[in-house]
């Protein structure tokens, strides 16, 4: 656990300068088609409990892009974010999961700045190459992740924000190579940044025994150590995706050899109490996706088989409090757009463990379903949406309601509610006291 | 002469058994057909005289669009003082008028030209400078003198902007909408009336004013004439019968006749043209003719059989009159059918057709309503019908005239011959001539203005020659410019052409300016680069749009405009072919072509058909009435006899025209066909009665004829009076051609009437033709009418096939399926890229915009389209990809990339009718662009419609099944397809319940890289009040769009 130091930013700047400079040699095209745009957004959440503000934040996301050469384009997206309440990541967050060149710059407790994305798009023959900090997204599921594991995620507001904003872009090499009718994607991610997990005391800090080990009341917990991989080459992630559009089916085969982005939280019972060790573990993930349209219905699915996953157990006799298992999971979704201005979607998620022990917190089969209903009004100027995520295994869930109104071309007004329910031990139930109303303005420029 | 014909009498007996029913049915029919009349739509434009798909009209639209040329309204400021208009006062007046006129709603402020808006090109030591003539504004005489010198040094302005003597200058204002030109003319007139006069008058004229105002002028005039005609004819009826029934009943038939003609016109969506105004007057006269004959017979019968019941009287009268009335109706219809088939100009054709419809209606009502009314209402006996023969003063006078003619047959024939000779002589002197301006009274301000302006200036009538080259910037080439220069020189050498304007004039002026204003350099430079530089230099200090009327943006097309002070038919028939042959000769290479256009060329095109139309319709009418008469009397000689009064009337009219220099123009050219149709009646009635008298009476020929004049003659007289006075009403018109038309028809009708009553009995006496003196057997007679009718129908069809084929082929609507197939086959290029700005406007006017870039590419027959959102940032990166397969029944594949999800979503394409991303266009509309999924609809052509000034074909599409209708969201679609570009200019959609759903308006359609492309799509959703505007820019069909652009991986990359 350390705070980022200014020199890391100097490295970053230097790296950017080198990338840009390499392409510089007196090119007349440089800065051709320069585009600058951005979004300014406010986001206020009023917690039901105590009717106090959970967050009152703004974010400024400027985007700059220009051509370095006719076949090379540079894009830079930054983000400056301020939170007047500072309850999501109180004080200076530990931030240990980030690498030095993928860090956030904290300007006091309430402001943080980061480079969201910085990449060069280029083409080699008919292949696309994207080099730099970016998001690479796999999978067909909404709000549930089976294959979307390449980029880690920030859980500062759990899974409530859009993944676009909560996903942590990584410095990566991403090549998409057409091979006949197929497309081969090769991904190399030397950036060993992992999920941002809120520190204890934050509004959305994990408390569910599904995620963190529990200790009896009065037993002190110490965070003994965190082992975070940091070697650029040997600890890097790789991914391969082969995709095709065959006979109406969008298909993909995916394979990743990667560090799972959430650490394995082991608890060791010592004389002083409980010591927590956090380790990141490598996993093989093999899976695939499919989707096709049948009349008004779109069928989508993704499935994956992941090795070497760890799950919490209550077994006091277990040495480290986690059980290793392989995990087969899938999401099957059906979208219906047969009613004008309506979009209805349902998904089933199931996960099966290859190795299940009786005292494990979760069952051998975990089942969740989601329902999404979206209705557009006034030529899509107004959109109302309800998303329900229900765990069938634990009985808890999350209901998200949102209304977005496009007041002007570049101004959107948003309002919503996020309601968690179910038992406190559940994945969603753990936040049942964080229910909230939200409101925000988004101004694009 | 009608012997007992049980069948017809049985019919009329049966009919009059139910008088009330017949009356009610008649009135209901009149009301039902009449109810269409309010739907009638007016097309009073002069372009209506030419078929809408005529290449000349289409080409003129093309030129008008390319160079933005509209018919202008011209304001002339005259100062007769020593300095002409070059005084501070006059120039200030010009500035003031320019400013106020520019502010008028229908005036295009960018297209107002006057001294106050024009620039001077002057040489400077380092090139040239373009300065406004009025910069600074001339406050002193010295300054005004300097402007005078500048204008005198600028040949282009001489005669076109300022008269060569300096006394007159023009403010030329182009109109946005020609349809409301008359209102703009009035506004300008009002404006100008308030302006101070400085040393001379201010005049308002111009083509825009003339064609716009003319329609209203004639229209308003006719509005007062038609009621007047009704009153006059009612008076005639009263004088003829002196009974209320005799006066009112024919008026009901008039109503029925007029309602039928205009009701059917409206129901079949035929426009009401300027000349249609005359139709009502004619129909009023014709409609009463049948009832005059029948009622006369009724009153005679009553006198003859005082004790008979009303029904008996009616049946007897009808039994006697049905035949002549039917025959005259048939012959009149034949005359009008001749006009219908012979004329090429749509207004005349339809005049003929609906006049025929009206005559048929008058016949039907005369045969049904009239006998029923006579039976139902108690008719007071007319005091005028007292004895066996009605010897009132009209009968007496006619007897005297007819008797005199019969007594001196040689004299009668000599007079006839003399008139015939005069007629032939006159015919050779008839002048075919037409000029729109002559349609106005000579004291009309517009007329005065036109004459004054065209006397001083080079002319306000424009003949355009549109030059087209094959390459961009070809018009920098001196060889092309010299060709244009030579064209100008040649055409200006024609005496009637006063001046011309082209881009060459500007080039020469600029060339001179950059060479220290030396006159020697008033020439075309030899170097194309220098030409390009001159334009560049101009744009440095002048407004580059200054040339938009002369040359297009790409310097590929140019327009040369010639000024003519007059544009009458005689002049045009002389010079237009002359210029055409020069152009055909000199501009006929692979790299440069030219075409004549402008209003002058269009007018020439339709004016040149006047004499053809006249001769063709005259011949056909004569032929038809001849056939009808031959069949009526079953004698070839009788047919010739019937024609004599008509031909005499025509010859007399030609004599009048020839000797009094009445032109054979648009209005007057119709008189012949009409006069034949009307005039033949007199001959038929007379011959029919003569035959009866010869058969039934005894004594000498003269004795037997004694009754002809007081009875038939009297009825014919009132028939003639109704017609003659009806047309006489036209002579009180304010519109000179209408006065002439009324006068000519009146003359013809009078001549026919008189000739019928005098020449025919005399010829019968002298020649003793067999048909008058032999009885036709009863069986033959019964077949007479049927044979007449069927022969006429056959003749009409045959003529339509033979004569009408060429002309009418254009009127046949194209097959809808073929048209849609052509629309779908329209070249879209193999690929295209373009920017698209979407504006989403809600019913309160609040607008949201989206900037996108779109690409399309054909992979063989599979069409792939991709659209990327660029702005605003909130939707930036959104991408939409479609694969549209040619196989019917195979759904498209569609993907949507939402940046917020960073995922490509497969989306269902079966809801083609859903709105595309908040727009008012459906996914289907977006995908098909301006094409149509032919397998989804069954198509029908409904007619023609003008959209944005373009003639389009109205194609209806009804989804082939309810399921398809639901998918599309449309229950019915109406396309307006412009067959010249095979693109729909406007589409209307109805929802599946038949409610109006939306209107898509494709605008700003022009060619890009040779492909017709719409640059603006406006969609109005009638249900929500929401509106979507699409504006396309940077359309590029040339640069290849890479195949990979249409792959999912590209969708993620955002463009």
C-alpha cells in the first residue's frame, strides 16, 4: 500500500511523449482532423438512510484526438473528478491495485485525476492495431461478467455506474487481424492493475462473507500483506479471441491467461486474531459467445470455464478460509423489441463449481436472473428504464430505476433510484442500507 | 314528322308516371355530382399549357435549379432629365426601392439586382478591385457622374441594368414562389405608389409579374362574366316563353350541366385552367338550347290539344322532340370531342372533354327531368303560343327573312358565294400570334410598364442558352469561352435580340480591369490559368456568388441570357429555330453542349402548337359532325348539307379575323371547334323539320316550307339568342382575348343560324336532294340513333388511336411496378460516403442535433451501410451497421455499437417500422434510403402531381399483407416519383388504421458525381408533431469506401 508519487506521472508523460514523438518526424498530417470534445457531468446521490448525501460529484471527461499520419490516430481521454462528500473513497484511498503508470492523481481528498484512455489506432494491412491505455470488452451479457475479465473494475459505487465509467482501462496491445471470414484478436496486457475495491469504511465497502472473510465479534483483523504481481512481462495477461459471423450467428471463441482481478482474500487465524492475506491468482479462462436474431427476439449467450478460482468458506478448520475450484458459468439472454419504443430483456446467469465443500459460503450452483425494461418517449428524448438483478440462490437483489431526459442536444438530465434488498450477507443485500436516489446533469461539449 | 313510335312514347309515358321520383332523383344526382365541385383545384399558370413531362419544361427546371433563375419582377426607375437616372435623387430612389423590395417575403433578398447591389470591377496597380457602385452612397452630382462613367465603362450593365441612354434603370427582383407572384406584384405596386417620382415614372413589369398576374386578371374577370351570362340567358328564356316555368326549368338543367362538367372535372382531379373560365358560359348557353326546343313543342302541343292531360302533352312533345334534341346533342358532343382529340395543350383538351360531358348531362336532364317537371307542375299556358302556328313578332320576322330568301334563291346563293370568297381571302390573312402581355388592356399599368421598359431597355424577356461541358473547370478554357462569345455575337446580330449576359462578359471586364482599363484588353485571355486567376482576384474583393446566375460553382455549366423586348409568337417562331440550329451546329462536340431554355423557349414550345391544334381540332370536329349528320339522314349529301351553315360561319369568322387583324391565339384558336359543335344544331333541326314538312304537307315547295320559319325557326331563334347572348356577355370582359373569343363565337353562331334558316331551304329548293324527298323506312329510323352513337364511338376510338396516339401516350400513366423497379434500379454508386446532420425537432420547436458520418457499399447485390455518430459527445461513437440482403424474405442483419456498453449489440431487424434512434424515419426508411422494398407492397399509379415545381407520378403502395403492414408500420404509402430522376420527391405514409402518419420530403436533389442525390430530407410526423430534418453534405461517390469499414471491428472504432 503506497501513495502514488509524482515521478510516476513523469514516467507516464514521458511514455506518452515517446509514443507521440515517434510518429512525429516532420509529418504535415500531424494534428490533422484534430478533435476536441468532452463531457461534464454531475452526479448526486441521496441515501434513503438518514437522508444524507452519499455523493455529490462532478466529472469532467475531455477527449482529444488527432491524426498522426493518415493511418494513425491518437486519442486521449482524461477525467477529473471531484466529490464534495468524499464518502465513496474517504480520505486517500489505498489504491494498491494500481500500477504506477496506471494510477490516479489525487489532488486532496476530494479531487482525483486520471488518464482514462490514451492510445494510437493504426492499421497494418487490413489489421487494426490499438496501442495504449484502453478498454477491451468481451462478452454478450449485460451487467454480468463471464468473459468481460480483461479490464478490472472500480467498485467505488459497486456495480451501479455504467461499466464504461467503472471499468479501469489498461495499457495494452490490441490487434484485430482478419483471417478470411474470421477475425483474430490478440491482446497483451502488461499493465498489472486490478480491481479498485473500496477500503473498509467506504460507503460501498464489501462486507458480505461471499467476498471478505468474517471474524467473530471482538476478534481483531489485521491486513497482513497483499501480493500484487508487478512484473511487466511475466505477470502480464494475454487474451485471444476468434470471432466470426456465420450463417446469421455472431460467434466467438475466447481464451485468456490472466490474473483474476479480485484478490483471493485468505484469512489466517493467529494468536492476535485474524490476519488477512490478499493474493492475485492466475487463471485460464476458455469460453465463447453467440448471438442471433429470431424475429423480434435477439438471443445472446456467453459461457466460460475458468480455472483456479477461490471462494470463501466458513469452515474454521480450513487453513486459509478459501476453497479453490474451477468455475463454469454462462449467461443466456433474450431481448425483445417487438413493441415500438420498448426494449425488454431477460438474462439467466448460472455458475457451477467443480469443487464444492459443504461450508463454502456460496452453493455449488449460483443462479441469478435479470430483467430490463426500457421505454423511450418523445422520439427518444426521454428514456425510462428499470433493471432488476435477482439472485435466486441468495434471494437478494438490486432494482435500478432511471430516467434520462435529453433536454438539448448536448444536455441530459438524469434521475434514478438504486434499491438493494435481501439479506445482509448477500452480494446485493450487503448494501441494503446504501439505497439511494440519484440526479445528475450531463453536458457534452 | 315523327310517326307513331310506341317504344319512345312508352318510355316517356313510363317516365312521366313517376314524375316526383324522377324530379327527386334528378335533383339528388345534381347535388351528388355537384358536391365534388368544391374540391376542384386551380392551375392558372401558363406552364399548364404544356405537358408537364415535356422535355423543354424539365430542362428549364434543371437550368433554373442550376443557376437559380426565376422569373423576375422588374421595377424601372425613369428620369427624363438631362443626367438621366444618374442624379443623387434618382439613385437614392433606386437604393430605397431595392431595400424595400428586398424585404418582401416572396422576394429572394440575395437575388435582387440593381445599381444599389451591383459591383464595379476596376483595375488597380496590383490587379483589380471589386467595389459596390454605391459605396459610398452618391450624395453629390459629381459622384453620380462617376457612377455614370463606371456604368458606361461596363458593357454588361448597358441595356440590362441601365438603359443605353441612361434614362432608365431597373431593379430586378427574383421571386421565391412563382405561384404567389400576383400578390408580390401588388405589394410592389403599392410600395412604389408611395415613392416620390423624380423626373419620370416608376414602372413595374417583368415575366414574373405578367404570368403571375394574368391568371388572376382573367379569373376575376370570369367571376363577373358567368353570373352575367346566367342572367342574360334567363332573360332570353323569359322573353321566349313569358312563363315562370319556362324561365326556371331550363335553369335547373343549367345547374345540372355545370355541376356535371365541373363535378366530374374535380372528381377526376383535372385542374381548372385559366381558359376553363369560358366553359361555364358556353355550357349555360348550350344547356338551355334543348329545353327551349322541348318547351316550345310543349306549348305548341298545349295549344293543339287543350284538353289533353299534362302527361299526354309531355309525352307527345317528347315524342316529337327527343330525336332532334338527341341528334343535336350527339353532333355537339362530336364537335367537342374533336377539340379534345385535336388539341395538345392540356387546358384545351380538357375544355373539349368536359364541354362534351356537360352537353351529355344537359341531354340527360332534358330527356328525364324536363318531361317529369312538365307533368308534375301545372304549366301556365304561354300567351305567346296561341294558334296552330305561333305568329308572334319573332315568328313573323323569321318568316319574312326565310320567305325572302326562298323567293330569290339566286340572290341568296350569290350572297353565300360572296361570303365564301371573302372568307377564303380572309383565311389567308389570319395571323397566328400570341403574346402574354397583349392579354392585358392597354391602359393596364402592367401593360404600360411593359411597353415603357422594353422600349428603353434591352428587354425583359429572356431566352437562356445553357452550356454544359463534361469536365469541372472546363469553362476556364479560352476555346470554350470563345465559343460562347461567338454565340452571343451571333444571336445579338438578330435584330430582335437586344443584348446578352454571360460569364464571358465578366471575364472580359475583369481582363480589362487588370490591364489598367485598356479597352484593348476587353477580350478573353488566351491562358486558362489567367481566367482562373481573374475569378480568384474577383473573389478577393467581390462576392463570389455574383456569378451564380452565369456559371455554376464548378465552372462546368454556364448560362447565357439573351434579352428580348418582345416575345410574341411570330418573333419566336422566327428566331428560336434560327438560334437552335446555330447551337446544334456549334455546340455539338463531346466536350461542350448547349440547350435553349428560359421562359421564351418554353413559351415557344407550346405556342408553336397553336395553329396545329387549331387545324387538327377543326378537322376532327368537322369530320365528326359530318359522320353524325350522314348517319342521321342516312345520306352522304345530307351530311354535306349540314356542314354548309357551319362552314359558312367559319369562313365568315376567318374573314372577320383576317380583315380586322384579330390574332389566332390561344383563346381564339378554340372558337372553330366550338362554333362547329354549336352551329351544326341549327342545320340538323332545320333539315329535320324541312324533311318532315316536305313529307307531311302539300302544295308547292315554298308552301310546304311556310311553317318552317315560325315554329322551328322561332325555337332556333331563341336557341341562337341564348347562345349568342351568352357569348356576347364575354365581350363585356376586361380581357382582350376573351372579348375576341366571345365576339368570334357569337359571329359564328349567328352566321350558322342565319345560314341554316336561309341557305338550306334555298338549296333544298334548287337542288332538290333525294334525302329530303324520300321516306326512310321505319325500321331504319329506329336504328338511326343507335347507329349514330355507335359509329361516333368507333370513330372516336379510331381517331384516338390514330391521331391521339402520339400526343396521348404521354398522358398514359406509367406502370407502377415498372416505375418502382426503375426507382430501385437507380444508380446509387457502388459506394458513398457523406456527412449527415440530423435535427430532431419536437412540436414546440425544441431541436436536438446529431452529427454523423455514413458509408454505404454494395458487395455484389448485398448492401452494407454503416453510420457513426460524431457529435454531441454524449452519443459520440455510437455506430449502426446493416447488411441488407437482396433475397426477398431474408431479414437484414443489424448491429448497434453503444459506446457506453463498449459492446456491439445484435438488434432485431424485424421491427423495420420502429423509429431509428429517435428520428421520425423508421429503420426501413433509413436502410432503403429513397428506394422501396418492392416485395412488400402492391403498387398503383394514381396520377400526376407537382412537387416543388417538378412533375411527379403519384404511386400508391399498399402492403401485401397485414403482417407486412404491421412490420412496416404503414397501412398505405404514397410516393411522388419524379420519373426524370427516378426518385421520390415526397412520400406520405398512413398508419395501419389509415390515419395520416408522416410526410417525407426529399429536397435539394441534385447530381453528385453524376448520381441524383437528395441533400435534405424533411420528415414530419403528423401524429406526434415531431419533425426530423436530415441534411447531407460532402457526398462522395468517387473515393472507394474500404470493405473493412463494414465489419464489426470497425464499428467499435467509431468511424
